């Protein structure tokens, strides 16, 4: 019978793999944020080549990352949303930032090319709350003098899946629009008043490219790699900027991490003339009472990344942490883990 | 042993009961072991599945405590920021998208199965069967991305026509009016239909092929046409198995996550039109589960899964009644 | 009489054309989807896919060796658990359970599980295996997949065995064959094509499932065959790569999907050929 033969084959395969498993390579496992996945994967590949130590990081989502580090099934978790110091203390966890990224609006308006649309925070909030419904609305025109805005309806495109990108976006809008703060708020998924939801950056990008008059938000890496029409923004200091790694890093550099307990700072709407307003960050989370060897391996890996991984991070559109932040992390880990 | 004896006896005329019993007596250990093994495996299946349902129920408890049962089912609000969760729009979305999928997939699958088993020349049967089964091997993320990047743009070109023609029909027209975005309930239903086609078609084909040749041949000999054989011989003879295949497809349609997520549009606001975006229970779970951080939020998502299981249960019960009435219908062979 | 005959013929021609059209519709969509995977993935079709491991973003180059090997291992585990359990449980339902209340209950629960969202099967496996073991592992991924397979195999085996005519069983029993031989040598043999279809469909189904693996086998960017550690697998790789911003990752996701589909087709064709040669020998 075919089935019995198959079973026999399967049994043989398992026996073979069990035999092979004796030579398991050493390594550690981490899981969490989708956003930071390319960066950690990139670092891990180079790190394995240089040191022989395999750091396996998998994107199961920030919620998954937090749950797994709490359960102790991974050596480190990663989240796009920092945990409150009180929550960290409750579960015996610590956290530190990894790398900086940012996001921006993308749009599909006939006649408007990349960088030709200019927006500010309150305007974005009004558009995504459905209060501005036409592209030739005077409130858009005021920021875009001399630009021919069409008489076209606005279709809002947002992420359908829970995402750090959404959290950062909504967090920024909460800071600049009291109405957004009161009615909608910020989380990885929110109750959108208008619009259609696309799955992932790919979903949002695809909808925006296809629906005339649409506007959405995607990660900077996605804009860069896929050459999408992005908007320029006024930041809190009133300066007009295009999204750039320098802008994200400036936002991080303006945060005083020595004062923020457990690095609990969200990088949106930071002061400074060069700070990109919708910047974000991913935090690595560790357990204080994990085996010391495991924590040491994690710390060694990220310290290596901070020191040697800067060029690799830039190549895939992640901004390395400013040196002042890296120093603060070293002090923090020393005092919490003694590593 | 009781049930096995009952099962065997029900199939045997009394005259051959003796030798059968004697045969069983001769190889008692092997027979006993085989029976016990089968019982054990069935028990394992039952227990695992009951345990899985129980685990899902247990994880839903926090949300059940907060929102209750009716409150959760009726509420239209799904707001993670204020921690308010309700299932109503997703229940509707699941039922509607699956219903569209079944309406499209069942007749097409029947056509495919009859074509393979009765009409197609011998050399082409195997390749077509294999090709149809390949549809089941397409990873659901590929269905999703294909739906998003290829099918939806093509479908968007068709939607103005749907608007003008189907949208103009009195009564049901409202179902087919909307902006030509290419995504929405109807698009999700169509992609689901393609996904479940191989499940239903393969099983129908197998049972049609397995139908005793003398049944079919005697009908053909009487001058029956292919259609009449399919309609009057194959379908009645294989009714329960065909229903089983349809259920396999329905189960897949109700529970499919990834493919639906990409094309359904993911809006929590219910719309009357099938061309507008909606959301289904699995799509919400797939969208939000991995990033959900609060306990109540995670619990509410699992609770949605429990609701989905309950929906399946209701559909099952309806089907049992439906099958019961079919069995009683005149002309039933089984 | 003539008119009735003409009418029956006309109905038959219309119905036959519709059946032909239905088949064409199915094949059309298959061709369309396959074409899409090829169109987007052709750039990544390279021997390196089979000899190198998944590259880091920005590295360029292609490779899926770790994912192919990992998926094969996961499928082997799932099959070696799912087939015996599903087959025997389905056999009990059809041959022993019959219409008893107990059998009704098992069928009922089984059918409900057919539509349980696969992510919840993953969570269940997480709760019974990953949590107690304290880490993600290939073996738990295989178990999760087998739980997904079993309801399909049980359902199809049950249906297919019930279709085997009672005469065959009766003849065998009349010759004095014990029940277990009746089942293994007669009814399984008579229903083997259908049972095989069930197994193949369940295999096809699990070959593309991402959600149950995310919380069990996880994934691994490195090559590993250790059943106690996270293991690379095709569905999660396809998902992560397809959703990434990087062109070579996206191309690889499509290429991987194409190869996975063709692989399942290959298994399907081979096992059916084996089955047919088996028929000729006996």
C-alpha cells in the first residue's frame, strides 16, 4: 500500500534527522516586531559569518514578541511599542532601543509627483478623520500654493493588520491633533473612521497605486525601494523636510535617553529643526532572570550590531542609533544585568 | 465490540452471519487489536479536537466575562484603543463571503467532477484531475497576493459593468453598486471559490468514479444521456459523500485567513453592497492577532474564533437536518 | 416521442457544455495563478535556490535550501502522525462506528475542526507543546500541521470507505476472513484512490499554511535539521519575503510558491502512478 510505504519513508526521514540533530549548531532565538526583522536578519547573517554564532530572529509581530519573552520561550523579544516601566518591572523585563526608522504619506493624485505634496500634522489628522474629503480643499491648497490640486475625492488607505507603523502614525496624530487624541487615540490597530485597509505595506502601496485620489502611509524603506510618491512635511519646529535617515536619527538624537526611564520615549514629533516628525523605533526586550549566558549572547550580538552594523543598516534604510544613545544603553545594561 | 457487531450485522443478511462470526473467532487477537487501534485513534481524534475547542474557549474567558455573549455578538464596535470589542460586522462578513464562495464553487465543482468522470476522454482525465488538485497546493498567501496585485485590478475593470447591469436589477441591485476598487465582499467570495474548488471537485470526482459501473452502465444502456446519469444516478447515489466534500470546502471557506485578508478590504463598517469592503472573522484574527498586546484584546480575538466554531456548529446542525430529509426522500439509494 | 428525445438531447448538450466550461474555468484560474507566480518569480529562478540558504536583505542573491529542507521535515512529521491517526479514525467511523451515537459525535467534532482558523490550531499546539518545552521546535510545528491534516483525512476516509459496496465485504466475510483483513485487504484497497486523494489534499493544504507554524516551528534563517530547535519552512519564508520591501526577497517568495505548487503536483502524480502500478501487480 502506498500509505504504508509513505509512512515508512517518513519514519526513515525522521530517523535521519534525529541522527543529524546531534550536531546542532549553537545559537539563540528571538522573535517579535515585523518592522525590525530585515535589520536583525541582516545583522545576524554577517554576525554568523564572523563569529559562528547563529542568532535566529523571526517576525511574529510585536504582540507575539512581548508574549514570548514573558513566557521565556525566546532569548529576546522585539516590539515597536515600548513597554511601560511599570509593566517591565512587573514581569522582570528590561528593554532598549535598536534602530531608527520612519514613515511618510504616499499618494496617488494625477499631476503630483514625489515630494510635490506638502502637508503638516493637523492636516493629515483631518484627512484621516474624514474631515477633508477633496484634494482641492482650501486647507490643502493653503500649504501647497501654486500646485494644481484636482477636484477629486480623497480615499484614505490604512493598514488592516496590527502594526507598529500604525501605532507610530496614530501616536503622532494624537500629539498634533487634540481631536484625534480624544476620538481615536493610538494603538497597533485602531478604529478607523474612514477608508479601506490594506494588509501590510504591500497592501497599502498596492491600493494607493491603483485608486485615484488615494492617500496612505508606509514605511520609509518601502517608499525608497519601490519609488513611491511621498509627501514633504512640516515638523514641529516649522521646517519643511523630506523623509530621510538623517531626519529619523535627528529625532532620536534629540531625545534625552538618560532621563527617560527604561528608554520609554516615543520618537514622534520630537523637537529640533532636522527631526522628521513621524519617526519610530523598535525595542529589544530581555528577561532579567534568563540564564546569564543567554542574556550575554543577546547583548553581545546587539553591541556588535551597534558598532559594526551601521553601514549595513543604512543600506536597507534603517538609521543606526546615535552614539549618545548607544552609550546610554551600555550603562543601562551594565546596571540591570551586570553585562 | 458491540458497535462493530451491530455495524456488520446491519450489512449482512442473517444467512451468512455464522461463518463471519466463526472467522472472527479464529483470528481474535489480530482482529481485537485492529479494532482497538481504530477505536483508540478515533478517541485520539475526538479528544484532541475537543481539547482544542476547550483551549480556545478557555482563552476566550476574559473577553466573555467583559462583553458577555449577546453583547459581543450584537456589538458593531471594534476599537482596540478603547478596548471595546464586538463581532457583528465580522459575522456578517464571514457568512456573506462564504455564501458567495459556495454559490460559485459548488456548481462549478460538480461540472468539473462530472466532466472528468463521465465526459473527458481517458488520456486527459488524469492531467485535468491533477491540475485541479494543484489549486489546493497554492499557498494561501499566494492567493492573497494574486488577488491583490492581479485579480483585483482586473476585477475593477469589470465592476462598472456590474454596476450598470446587475446594479440596475430591481430588488437586488443595491448589492451590486459601488466604486470600482476591485476589492470587497464579492472579490473575496470569488477568490475563496477558487480556493475551495479543488476540495469539492476532487471528492466529487472520486465518488463519481467509485460509483459502481453497473449502475451507470445500466442507465446508459437504457438510453440515458450523460446529464441524466449525472443527475439521476451519480448524485443520488453519492449524496452523503458529495455533501461531505461540500462541507470540506465550506469549512475551508469559513476559516480561511490570508487570502481573504488581502482582497476583502478590511473595513469594520457594514455596507449593503457586495462591492464595498468588509471584514471576516478569520481576516480580523489574521490581521490583528500578532500585534495585539493587551490581554483583553488577545482574548477577544480568540473569542472571535470561538464564535466562528459556533457558526460552523449551527451550519452543521442545519446540514444534518437537510441530509435527514434527503434520506427520507423517495428514490434515495442510501 | 421525437420531440422528447430532441429535448433530452438538447438538455444534455447544454449541460455537457456547461461542465466543459466549468472545467475550463478551473483550469483557467490555475493557469492564471501559476503564470503570476512565474511572472513575478522568474527573476529568482536559479539553481542557487536549492543550494544556498535564505540571504539577508540587501545582499542580493537567492537561496531557499534551509526552507525546502525544513518544510520537507515538517511534512514528514505531519504525515507520519496525521496519516495513521486519520486513517484509523476514519476507518473506525466507517467500518465499526457506523451510525452509532459515538461515531456521530466524532464526525461532528471533526467537521467543526475543519473550519477552525488555523492560527488557533497553532495556539493550541503552542499551549500543549511549546509552552511546556520552553522553546519553539520543529516537532511542535509538525504536530500542529498534523492536527490540521487529521480532520480532512478522517472526513475523506470515512466517506470513501462508506462508498465501498457491501457485497465486497460480505463476500470476504463469507469466505471466513476476519474483520481486520476485510478492512485492510478489501475495503481500504477498494477505496484507496479516494483515501489517497484525502491525504494529498491535506498535504497540499498544510504545505501552504503560515499561521500554525508561526507559534510552533517559528522559522529559522539558518540551515537546521534539529527537531528540537526552530526550523526554516517555506510558508513563513514566503510570507515574510512577500511582505518585505526588498525586490529579491519578493521575487524569491513568488519563485518559492511556484516550486511548492509544482512539488505538490509531483507528489500527487507520482503517488497516483504508484497506486496504478500497484493495481496492475495485484
